[in-house]
C-alpha cells in the first residue's frame, strides 16, 4: 500500500513537476524529492529559521562538489592512462570549473528552476553551476555513489562535455578569453607596452593589461608582446574562475545602470 501511495503522489501530488524534471535531468525518479528541492534554493533566497539558522543549498553544494571531483578524477585516470599528472589536473579543473558547470546547468534547464534573490549584493554568474553541484549532492544522498557515478560518466560527461575540445589549445588563454567575452557580450582589449623596469641589456620585456568592459582584470609580463598578453589572459581566467572577476564586472554593470538612470 505504501508503494502504491508513493507512486500516486509522484503522478498526481503537488510535487509531480519536480519528479518529472529530475527524472528528465538524471534519468531516475527521486525517492526523497525534498533533497532535490532544497538543492534549488540559492543562499540569496535562504529560509530563516527561528533559531537563527538558515536553509539553502550550500551544504549540498559542498557535498556535490566533493563527489563530482572524485568521479571526474577516477574517470580521467582510467581514460588517459599515458597522460601526466599535470594534464589530468588541468583537465579536471576545466571540467569542474564554474564556467563549465554553469554552461552545463543551463543546458539542463536549471537556470529556469533555481530559486534566488536577484536584488541582493550577490554575484549570480555561477549560481546555476552551484545548483548543479547541490543536485549531485542530493542525488548522492538519495541514490548513492554508484548511481551518481554512472549518471555523471554516461549521461553528463558523455553528452554535454567534449573532452577533446577541453584538451586542445589549453595554453591559448587569449583566444579562449576573447571567445568568452564575445559570448558574454562584453568588450575586451589588451594594453601592451614595453616594461622598462624588467628589461635588461638586449633582452626586451613587455607588460600587458586585459580590460574587460574597460575594467582591468588581468596583468601579465613576458619577453614578447604575445607572451605578455597570454600571461595577462591567463591571470584574468584565474580571477574569473575565482568569481572575483565576475564580482567586479557585476559591480561595474550595476554602476553603469545607475549612470544611465540619472
């Protein structure tokens, strides 16, 4: 009787849309749908408790992040038996990067499901990727590691992430950054000049600064202009990956909107 009741609740209960959505995303029907619903609550929309605490998806995100990194590490170790530790580390970092997970989350439709407050002082650029990790945490608690491993490897990595693309041009930071700016509809420019402080003898030195929407994001130096610009682009990627760059750009956008309203 209990089994029949649960099936009826999934089909006609108030949570039936959640059951359908999570079945579409992961290919399995949740046993504890409340875990998955909690994974959709961003900290900006936290529910305050009487005792002073708050309920959001941060703990599930923490768990999902650890599970995902473990699965990807194991997969890459088996998939690339002849590659160095450096290659495996870089490839894993690209797969689990905020940019990569945010794009994957949007492909899965999570951007239409996440609950968040758009009026607070929060950087929302990667909240969809954070939600994806939280859902993996919920899936792990609900179904176990083996199920998460199968879904991530067979359904998510296999269908949504091209490992060949990730492994190519891994050192061309400038091209990747320009492409990202074009997709994000942001302007980008490089200000490169001779670096008199670090030049010695007949050896030239250059310093380059990356400006995104006229905001300086990265700085790099090199013996050639090309090397300096690549290093500056790499520096910018590090900042963007740490979300500080996104926060700076968000603040810039906010100030620009205020100027237009005046």
